[in-house]
C-alpha cells in the first residue's frame, strides 16, 4: 500500500521552492543540517534553509530518512488527506503530477532564474508580466496548488 512517504518522494514541491522560499531550522539542529550539506541562512531574523534544497534530485529527497525536523514537520494538505484516507494514493499522485505539469507550462511561458513559482510570483507582485499567457499560467499554478495541495476545503 502506498504511503505519504511514497507521495512525498514523487512530489518534491515543498523542496524545490514551488511552495516555499525557506524551511525553518532550529539552532539545536545546526550540526544535523550541516552534516547533510544543507547550508543555513538567517531569514527575517530566523534560522532557515533557502530552497530549492541541495539534496533534492529530480523530485526525490536524497536524505529523506535523515531529514531535519523543519522538513519532517511539514505535511501539505493533500498529504494530510492521504493520511486520513479522504483521498486515495492514485488521486493524490494525479494531483501532484498535474501540479508539476502546470509548473512546467509556467516555466516555458515565463523563464526565470531560481524556483519558477516563487520567482514568477515575485515578478507578478512587482507588476512585471512577460505576456498574458505567462500571467494565466501563473494563475493556473496558484489556483491548482491552493485548491488541491496547500489549503483545506473552505
């Protein structure tokens, strides 16, 4: 039977910078982060690791079993629904794959440096849109992530 871990290692959206720019870290775990080759920064006065994660290969975390608590603590809404049994693994995996497909479309329409969702969102917030198609692609990504990955039902 497929598990949350199976979904996570097929997804990678929380590690590649699609969902977040940083992962919170605790000073007590600094050695753990550093031993895993995960450099820490100070962001808004808090210890954190900038994303995308250096230990992500493709969509799979190469240190998944040893990942620090900042990574371990996050479970997206889709993952929580999978754990609760309110969504099956095939449906959850399909939602992740569709999110990845939409992000790939966004990357094609709006080439940027760094994590595509975060970088294009920053550009959009600054009022810079390369085209109407790029703007629509960004809106589609955010709508999909918000509806199926990030947040619970209203």
